[in-house]
């Protein structure tokens, strides 16, 4: 029984459709709210509506009201994406003031092939893009999902469907919203907002969730009175240990797909590396080993994504990584160029250059500051923490994911071909040592001068010494080696340091010069403060071919 096909009739009005706030909601009751929503839309001139509802009940009301009021539907996962809309729209969220209609309302028939739904995704470009699908595409998808996972289920009563994510995400829209509505006699949507794994009633339910939420079950060793019958996870690869933990009590399905493609494949065993395609999904690879997908779940003839795969046969493959700069952070698809653009657009007088990447499962950003940005650092009492907080606050409404790890460089390293040296930046982020703040550099073939300071927040000042922080000698040696490589190239291998002399202590926040002079296979270095040498040494080098 497909609600989209019978919504305009009265035949199933007494059918229970939802559980909302502990009460059953019939189709007739939902229609009353939808009628009021249509009446509201009819008072608005804009022909587009953006649904930002967090609550599932609100989302369902507005979604049907949009279709039946003939409004163009835009589903945004985050309010920051509103900045990219260059047309007039009606923004809808909660419906507490929307009283259900008391008048009889005749609904027109829904035409799934004519109903367009616009999802927003970062894609592989520098800005979010709209992915448009027909409602009929999604109905095709959920019909196949039902055949793949539920046709063998012999349940007497309908199963409740719960989620910890929002219906604006393609995955949740299909599994939590469209699937139950296409099979009314098999499922009931439970609109309870699941914020923590131990506060939910999972009896006789299907749970639609994400890896970051599911990780909490294992992390906190959650023991629910009832476990979900089935758990569907998507947005990123489910950690194998979490998978093993969950499948002790539930059937776990790890879904692979995207906003553009919908569901592509899945695995239902933590030990299995192979992904199995849905029945009508066809896969291939292009010349770059990227996956090319064909299916009835989207409008184009085929879609190619940035995922690199190895095909075993027509229905099975393994993932080998990404070929572009789109990352999965907290199950959200994040375009590094998009975040970089947001930073540069909002902080054009502060940030000269920036480069985003994924480091330790977090979004990281390497930044080169303008002179105004350098002045801002000193105005904030040489605090890296204050500076990063300032930058985060400036962009928090402009991008769904804000970088959590920051490094401030005097320039972005580049390869011989002039491209940003991603590997070098990755190495910088992998080190656990805080970087000094470099605010000026002069370099030539045999000499280099770094104007820098070691901010008081650097982690190597901790315990050295309490109440009287001093820059450790080993740290001075580390950065002498670090910046020697930077000055004279990665081919320089520092074999040993000799003639080490510590003349004066170096304290946090002091302005220093780190001076290098190279003669053949020796590099002399000096840390200088107010023209006085604080420490010095000679680095013996071996230049590799």
C-alpha cells in the first residue's frame, strides 16, 4: 500500500500512519495538518519551499503540503546552505502554530514522475550543488530495498521505524521516510527524536542511523532492554569493531551510496570486505578506476563518483579510497574546496591562503595569514586558541563542517609542479608537537631567517617548568632540524648536530630569529633574541639525490 498513490482518496483514512509524541496518528489526522499547510503555502508568492525541519512529523506535513500546493521542494541538511540559494523561497521548519484544518479538503492525485525533489550536496565542486530526483526514482529505490531486505520478514504487526538522523539526508529520506510510506501495511514511522542510544525503545523496530551515532553503543557499552531487529547505517563506512558489537543482537546493514546515486550496495557481515549491489544497480569503472553507476534511482543515464573501486563481478566490489578532495566527516560529505572558499570569502583580509584536508577523522586546515591576520594573532596575546576560535566563529554559519584542527604556516608548501604539497601538509598535522608561529621568512640558496615566536599555549611548555615555562633544548633542536629541511629542501638529511650551545633561556611569546647559514655539508643555526644568541649549533647534512 503506497501512500503516494492513495493520498487523494479516503479509502485508508483510518490507517495508522505515525507514532508522534506517544500517540498514534491516522492518515486522516495527518491530512488535516497537510491541508492547513497547503492553505499557508497558498498565501505565499514564492514558488519554492525549503524544508529545514528537524522533527520528522513537521517534515512529513511540509513535504506533502509542498507537493500538493505545487511548490518546488528543496531539502537542506544545514541552514548554512541557505547562502547558496539565489532565488525567492519560503522557509519552513516547525509547525506548532499550524492548527489542523477543520474543513473538508479535496486533494489532487500525486504524480511521482512529475514531482521533483532537490537535495543539496557538496559533490566534487567548490560549492554545493543541487541533486534533483523524481519522486518516482525514490519509489523505485525503496521498492528494491524492500525486496532485498524485507520480503522474507514475516511480522504480524507493522514494524516501527526510528532514526537518529534527519530526513533531508538522502539515506534517511529513502529508508526512514519513503520506505514506510510506500509499504503502509508493513511499517509505522515513529517520530521520536533519538539523541542518545540508551534512551530509546527499540522493541520491534528498524533503526536508521549513522556510524558516529552507532559508535556510542560500543563506546559506552549500551545495554538496551530491547535491541533493534535491524540497523541500517550509512554516511560513512561502519567501523568493523562497532559492526561486530551491534550484530551480536541485531541484523546490521552497512549501506554504500550517495545523494546523487541513492543506494548502490551494502554489506551485512562485519567480516565481509565485499559490497553487494542492489538488484537493478549496474556498476563499471572509468579510466581512473572510479565507480560509474547506472540504476533507476536517479535521472541521468549514469553517475560517476570519486570513489575508486575494484570489481570482483557484476554485483560485487571493494572500495579502495577517493580520487578527489571530498571527505566524509561525521557522515557528512564535505568538499574541501567549498570550505576553503567559505574561509577566504569571509576572512579575505585575514587569510591569504588555506588548504583543507582530513586528519585523524577531523577536518583540518592549514592557513597562511595576511599581515592583518598576523597582527590579530599578536593582538590576541599570542594565543593560537583565541585565533582559531575567532576563525571558527566567523565561518560557522557558512559551512556545515568547521575545521577542528588548525596549523598556521608562513606559506603553503608546493611540489615541483607548483601544486600544493598535500603529503607535506599531512606530515605537519600528524606531528603531535605544536608549531611555532612564523610571521616572516627570508630565504636564499645558502641563508635563511625565520622570524617566529613560541606561543605560551604550545604543548611542550607543559611541566617545563610549572610557574616558569622555558623552551626545552630538545624542542629547539627539533625545530632547527625542521626548519633546516624547510629552508634547504627535503633532500637535506640532517645526520647529527654538534657544537650545541645554550646561552640564554627562551620563554614563551618572545620574538626570535632562527638564522641558518649553509656551507657545503654544514648548516650553522642560531636562535637570536634582541641581537643576542640564545642557542646555536652546527647541523651535519647529507644531500640525497
